[in-house]
């Protein structure tokens, strides 16, 4: 790693989160491969023995009988396409089709489905310009993924904040903008209105951004206590995020048990596979990490997905740590090419500036640092969550603007977030400025948050620093 701040990849997973998130209302189905039962046999049918009893999944019959959900979604698509063949001006049917396209995109990670969803929603609005909440919500989610948070919130307001999905969108958009107070208020309102797995998981994420660790765990436990057998995808996502929380605190045994429990639910769930690979890298288990990354790639069946660049960067990190600089550089170049292509492709416009900036900073060449800083100076105009500010501080440090970097890190510290890697960066910046006492305090806080934290471990692929 070229930077001396001690922090690894800051992956831009705001978009990834949207693909695998579960709506607060309704159930998102996840694409399970046709040979689901065969794959499931690779994993234990029992929960990991060291898993907290509060976190176990108790609906085993659901796992044994879960069908291939991609086929089910395709049947929904066909159904609405047939209805539109009869009445092409039906705004409601086209809004429903847009929602199913979005569902398919979330299930597969293939970007083309989101473009189809956007086009269908726009046409639906043209055909039915009033009381078309379904189409508005699809457009709001796509605007949010493009980091056009003002548009996302405007569309959510049009839907009305008596709608739970509109409130949820308000939570995520405000959180990404760094408006934690507004995000917290929306999350509290959502839980009060609809206390369920999805809403409590959202509130846990807001509270985590404020460093309210005890309350975060309370929310996750309550969320899992309220889970229902028909929301396997939501159950998997919540356990993955909880596992990430434990991993960030250096509690690897509980984190790994949660990831394994998630994979018992959905054996090819990309989020859990990537988090598990991250954990294995931190523990120096590079062969195991490669195995988990390869499972993410196998999940797509060769189709290009948003997971590809994450896998390439993770594998590049593994190769680097194994001493294979040539293979690492090739993978980083591949990930960079993918990110740049996304900027100009038909499904472009989705904000990956931070992702590209962190990759360039990892490369560490002077021209890369200059471009990364320009990218982040543009990004913080629309997004100011802690991870975005942290990447800006990284870029400022790389450019030698240490005082500005310290000012940015001070904003992060004031937010209350407890992230060992961020405090480590703050310590490195303070040390560079000759502020030894402050530097020691930051380093000490980093160790208190995660006693296992080491500069080497921070080189693992860090998906988790995105608020969502």
C-alpha cells in the first residue's frame, strides 16, 4: 500500500447496498441458482455452534423448500409484459413492471435491469401522471443510486412520508449526505410506524454512524426477533451487516459465525461472501479469502455484475499481500477499467467517484493522487458521510495537504462514528503535523474500538465503511 495513512480500500458500496437491500414493505426475492439444494449441501444445515442464540435462523423448512427465485421474477416480468401487450397505456401495469425490473436487478446485480426499470418508470409516469407511487419510488431509488439525493428526496416527498418505503429512502439519502440528525429522525419515525426486520436494521445503521454501539446491538437483536419466514433475503442482509459490525470491533468468532449463518440461508449471497473474504484477509488466510471471492464470481454465471470490480480489488489485495505484485497490478487495472467504463456506459451516472478515487490512491502515483483529489472534491459536494470524508482526507494527505486533511478528520470524529481505521488515519495525520499527544490518543482509540486492528489488517477490502 503506497499511502502512509494505514487505510485500505474504501469501496463505494452505496450502489451495492441498494441492489441487495430489502424494502421495508414487502419481500425482496433473491436469485437462487437452479442447483440450490446441491449448493446448500456444501454448508452445514445447522447453525454454527458458536453463534449467539439470538442470531440463529429458525425457519429451516423455508431453506429446504426455497425455489429458484430468478425464474419466479422472470415469470412476473412476463406477466406484466403480456398485460401491457393488451393495454400498452396502462401506467399501473408499467409501474409494476418497473418494480419487477428493479427486483431482478437487485437479485442479479446486472446493471441493465436498472436501466430498464428507469425507462419503464418514466414511461409509466407519462401514461399516469397522478397517484403513481410505484413508479415514483423506482425513480427515487435510481436517483439515490446516482447520488442525486435531492431528486431522490423530492420524489419521496411526492410519494408522501406516510409511505414506509418513502421514509426508508429518506433515511438512506440523509445518511449518505451526512445529515445524521435527519436520518435519525426518519429512522425513529419508521420504527415507530412499522417495527420490523427492515426498519430496525436501518435504524441500527444510523445508530452505528453515531457510535451508539449498545443500541446498535439492541436493534439488530430486536430485528432478528421479528423476522418472518418469507423474508430470507432480509434475514441474510441483516446478519451480514451485524457480522460486519462485529468484525469492525475485532470480534472475529461471532462475525464469522454470522457470515456462515447467512450462507446457510443463501449459499451464494454476495455480501456475506465478500465480508467473509475480507475477514479471512484480515486473519491472513489468503487461500480461504480467494475461495470466497471465487464464489462471488461463480454466482453471476459469467454475466457482468456490480460485484466484479469488488472481487477484482479484493483479489488484487490478496495477491499483493502474497507478494505477487504483477498479478495484483493486473487486477487493479481491470477494476479501474471497469469503473471508468461505468462512468460512460449506458448504465453510467451511478456515482462511483469515491470507489475510483480510492483505487487511484491505492496505486499511489502522483498523477493518480491528483485525479483522486479532484474526484473527491466533486463528490463531497453531494455526499458527506464519514466514509466519503475519510476518502477525501486520504486524498488530501496524498497531496501533502495535511492541515486540510486534519480538518476533515475532525468532522468525522465529531460525528461520533467508531471506526478503528478512521481513527488510525486521524492519528497518522496528527503525527505528520507533529501533534504527538493527539496522535497517541487517536491510535489508542483505534485499538479500543478494535483490539485486533493493525495497519496490515486495514489493507483488507473494506466494504463496510459505506454508511449503507
